[in-house]
C-alpha cells in the first residue's frame, strides 16, 4: 500500500515538472522563453552600429541573421553566450546605401542551436535619418501588374506581376502560393476565377500567368501579395474582343496590298491615257498640217485656174474671130 502511494506521489510530481520543463522553450510567452533579443535602436542611419544583445542558455551557440527587405540574408554571424547566458554583439556597421543594402526595413533574427531551433526576430529601419517620428518602422510591399490592353476571346494572354519590398524584389519559386495565393480575375459576367496555382516564376519578384479568356468584355486581374504579414494589392484590366488586333492588322495589311496593286494598275492606265493623249495630239497636229496643205493646194489650184482662164480667154477670142471671118468669107462666096 505504501509503495502504491509513493508511486502515485512521484507520478504527480513528474506530471507537474513536465510542463515546466517545456515552458522555458515556449516562443510565444517571453516570460518563460530561454531566448531573448534586443537592439540598441529601432532606426539606423549610415555609419551607425547595429548592436544586439539578450539572453540564452549558458555558453550556448547562437546563429545571427540579418534579412534585407527582399528577404535575402544580408549578414550572417555566430556567437557563444556568456556563462550567465547573456550576449552582446556588434552585428553590423551600416554602410552607405547601395543596391545590396538599400534603405528599408530589415529583420534581425537570432536562432538557438540548443533549444530546438527556437528563434526571435526584430524589425529595424535603415534610413537617411534616425528620427522615429519621421521614419516609422514598417514594411512597404508594392505590387505591379502588367496585362495587355486588348486580347481575343479563346486566345491565351500572359500577365506579369512584380512584387517589391522597400524597392527590392521579393519572393521565389517555392513561395509563390504563399505570396500570390489569393490572386484572381474578375470576368465580365461577374464570376471570379482564382489563379492560385497558375503562376510561374520568371525571376525573383517577377512572375507570370498564362490565361485564356472565354468571355468578351473587360477582365480585371486582381493580384494580392502577402509577405511577412504585409498585404499589397495590384490590378490591371484587359478588354477581350471577338478578334484580336493582330487579325485586324493582317486584314488591314491585306487591304493595303490590294490598294497598292490597284494604285499600280491606275498608274499604268494613267500612263496609257497619257500616251493616248499624245497620240491624239499628234493626229490632231497631222490633221492640222493636212488641212493646211489642202488649203495651200486649193489656193494653188485657184491661182492656176485664174492663170488658165487668162490664157484660154485670148485663144477662145481668137477662135471666135477666126470662125466669124470664115463665116463672112463663105457668105461672100455664095
């Protein structure tokens, strides 16, 4: 009986101790967590020192990481806590802003190697000024959507999306669903089609989706980006027609070709008409010349006739005189 009571007593003690042993690793309640992280400031300017400090387990190895606004690791370091578990470390002296370290919101993370990988994070701001009033510590995520203005029904189109945080591209192939998981397109009929699993990565922060419209009218692509607790919205509209501009352009090109051929034929006809005009002018000039020649001939004939008359008149008169004389002679003989 005494053994059973002792066994029950030790069992109760063991149950009571188990929650306490796990409580020190709870990452949601700072009172029981065996890891803490603090920084010497919230906002930093170039040449300022990023000093971190806190507590962990005695002589514990800690991993330190500094994440840039695009979620890439800008700084990596390790340290060992003191015998009392405390640590104080200079992680970074902020340089002048560059494409690798631009102004923006950075995340400091400390990871415990002895406490099941628990971690602590703090957001800090890298800015041109350290005034907390003018420079709040917050993250800005921007989303841009690029879609064609017009498209044809049942013809695929490609929509591009760009996501940035404080000017840097964010996201990767593995995190597309988490980053763009709520993206959808509004159809002219009022229906909504989700594009969650349709996106593909072109580059870090650059994504695209191929979509085939099945309705005529305006399609609105609504992209929702979610990164580190911050949401950003972007949208673009595409007007879907029964035929795309490419087909219309081909018809216009074909019509232009026909018009060019017609223009060439008209030029040929014009040249032929001009040749006919030249022929008519030549014929007219020749007719004029012939008319002039005939007129000259008539004048010559008239002159010749007058000359002939002048020659024949004396002859006829002489003949008349001779005939009269012969008649007179014959009359006398009788």
